C-alpha cells in the first residue's frame, strides 16, 4: 500500500459558470485524520462527492486508495466508508435491518453480515436498541448508527461530512472519541466541518477551504505560524526593568508585547517557556507566572479571513 | 492480448450494473408489501373483484348449459348497477401502479438515504432497476392473487371447471394487465425522479392518468375532426377521419389496454379497427376466433404497451443518471 490514501490533482468542478471546486490539490496520508474546514458553501461536500465518484469532476485527477473513482467507482466504494451530513435511515426499519440492507448491497453473505452487524452495533453502543425502529432514534444515535454502517464494509478510509453538526456537546464528545478510536485501528479519516474546536481536537492536519480553493493546509501549529506569525503565545508576569529586551533576544521569538505593568506576551515559533524563564533571571527580574497558550483554530480562521479582507462565516 | 483486453474493459466500466439489484428488489418489495397504502389498494381491488364477480356469476348461472367461455364472461359481465370487473381494472391498475412508484426515487432523497445507498459498491442502474422490478413484481403478485381468487370463485359459483383455452386467455389477460400497470409504474417513476416532492410526483401521475381517462378521447376526436375534415359527400374522407381518430386514440395506454382486453376475453371479436361491410363477406358472425388469431389481433397492442414501458424507463434512467446526488 502507498502512504497516500487520497490524492487530488487540480480537481475542479463547475456548475455552469459557478466554480464549486477550483484546482484542488489534496493529500491524505495513511492513518491520518484530515480536517476539511470552511464556511458553508465552500465546496466541501462537492469535493467529497467527487472523491466517491458520485459526481464527475469537470477537470483534474483523483486517486483514492490507488483507484480513480470515475473509472473504478465500485472498487473505491467497496473500500471507502461515507458518512453524509444529515444522515438518513429508513425510519420504518429497525437499526439491524437498515444495516442488513447495506451489508447485502456490499455483497456480504447473511451469516457474515449478521456477525459483523452485531460487532459494530456493540462497538457504537447500540446493541440494546438494534431491533427498534430507527424512527425512534435521537440524532446522536443515528450518527453512531451511521458509523456502525460505515464500519460494516471494513473500510480503509472513512469520509465524514459534518459529522458532529447538531449533536449536543456530550454526544459530540463521544463521537470525537469514536473517531480517535478509528484512527487507533489504522483507518484514515477525512472529516469536513465548520465546527473548529472539534476539528482541532481530533485532526492531525487541516485544510482551510474557501470559495472552492484550499487556501491553507497543514498542522494546526504550522497554520498558526503562517497566519498568526507565532504558533505559541507565552504569557508571563515578571518584575524587572529590561525583561523585554532580554525576551526579544531569544531565538525563535516573533514578537513581544508589554501589555501593562508586569504582564508580557511573547509570540514564538516553539514552546519557549524554559528559555523565557531563564531570560527573566538573566535580566535580573523576578518571574511571577508563566503560561503558554496554544492558538486555537478559531483564531487562525478568524485572522485569516480578516487578513484576506473578507468576512469569515464562522460557526 | 488478454491483459490488453481486460484493461480496456476497465476503461469502459468496472464491474456489472446488476450488482446489488436483487438486494434492492428484496428490500423494496418487503417495503411495498407491508406499506399501508398497498393494504388499502389491495382491499379496494379485492372488494371490487368480489362484488363484480359475484354479480356476474349470478347473471351467468342460468347460462352454464349453453354459453361458451363462461369464465371469461366472469370478468366482462356486468349486472346493473355493478359494472364489469375489467372496467374497474382499467382505472384501478394505474392507481395501484402509481401508488407503488410515485415516491420511489424522491423518497430516498427526502429520507436522506440516497447518498448513503449510492456510496455502497453498486451502480445507480441497480437502484433504479431494482426499484422498478420490485414494483413490477409486487404488481404481478397482487394481480395474480386476484386472478386466482376470481377463477376459484368462478369454479365455486358456476360449478364447471374452466377449459384450457379459457385458462390460456385468462393468463394472457393477466400478462396484458401487468404490462398496462407497468406503463403507469414507469411513468410514476419518471415523475418521482423529476420532482423532489413525492406529493407533486403523485399529483402529476394522477393528472396524466385523468387526462388519458377522460380527455384524450375528446382530444383525439377534436383533432381528427379539425385536421382531417370529413366531407359528407366523399365517403373516403369519412373513413380517413375515423381511421386517424382511432390511431390518435391508440396513443393512450388506456385505449390499447381496453381494446386488447376486449379481444382476449371476448373470442368473437374479430377486428379492433374499422370493418367495412364488404370485408365481412363470408364471415360467420359471432363465431369465436381461435386463440392464436386473437393473439395476433392484440399483438401490436401488447408490444405497444411494452415499448411504452421501455421508453419511459429509458427516460427515467437518463434523468436519474444525470441527477446530482446532493439534496
């Protein structure tokens, strides 16, 4: 197997004059959780549909697990799980029957299907309600049933579209745990969302989507560095006359704010807490408190759109 | 050479469009057969079947000695105020077919299950074909059940078994009715692809059904009269007008079904078109046609209905293939 499970080259989708996805280059590595971020209507869902071969790209190449979804849609769809946004089930059927239908469509034998369904329902904590009609399920339960369904075909890659949208905080937290659990089983995940703190909590790398283009890509720290200047903010309180000069001389420091009195704010490219403490000592000052703040994706997102002179439509 | 060939087929299309058809058929049939609307329509048809056949049997009981094709008359005899069973079927079957299909595709969208199902390793073909076949099989199941019930009821009430030819004609009639239902099934399916609201699709299907039931006959007459005016002094123009009107009328599946049904269930029908007196020279009026001749008579009607099914299905197929998956 290659290291890259998903790769697009200059992927473009036009609807008439409207360009939904514009020259997208995307790479997802094996075993990684990749977050696709962006406001509603940025082209996330269109991209996902093209990855699955459910919509044909206007231009460009897609490789999913080494297959071209346009030419080999069945091979791709047999190996990739898809959890759509606002997932729907046949409300009149039981959870078990819903999964049994999907298992049949995947060509599983009855015996195999039964075994797998039981395991998966148990894994997502729905085995007690497996013979209840899905119409009675809450949104969180449906979402978990969706994960069970996706896992039925034992996928190598799972694509999720807005998986935590509309979940209450507890259900969302449980769901994120479920995603982390998938990663520990070696499954790669591509996840689209506009709920930034949740993306930050689970994703290894993120891509920021805007008007059909990937405007930023990388780890949260890397993005912070590019957008905010420094990835780390160290807040410290210290007494002393020339603390600021000493701090500025530290390698890796991007900026130092002397807010008021004893409070300083240091922007740096790496975690410089220990060095900053030493610098305060060297300056002959007294260190009173020291704190590091990892920048949130929310901040990066807001700052990016402000820089671009556009309005960020954050959640 | 072989690898070249196989790599070329991959370029064309991977796998079979039939993958998963039977899974879809099984699931859809289970859905249809347990749905409430099916129950209502089945009850309605059963009620009409019992009512009309009972009335017909009362009427026919005294003729058991002399009349031929008693079992076929069971379908076609009406006794005031109860019309014959076949005239009920003419409008109940479309209704049943529409009820089976009007939400087949848009229902998946409104339930938000479409993208999830299409993300499985099947082609769209399998979903559409599976849904259509499930509707057709359900229709066949219902019609066959009713057919068997009527035959059984006939044996009980008339006291004579059906002849081989009666059974053969009856079975052909069943097939014809199924094809007629298939046309409406395919039409309702096209509308279910075209309209995102199941209610709109149902209304549109019913509108087409009403149009052919009520207005097409009038329209055909008016069109024929205005396009090919008949001059009373020239008999040929009258003939042309009548012929054209008949052709126009036959564009309606209802007309095709009505005519073909008549020829199948009434062996003494010798022609479905215009018959001039001179063509009847030497004919023994009222003498029944053999089955093979009746089949010959309805062959164009049967193929016409099947062609309509295929055409409508093809339209639906193209529409569905081009449809965006996202709601």
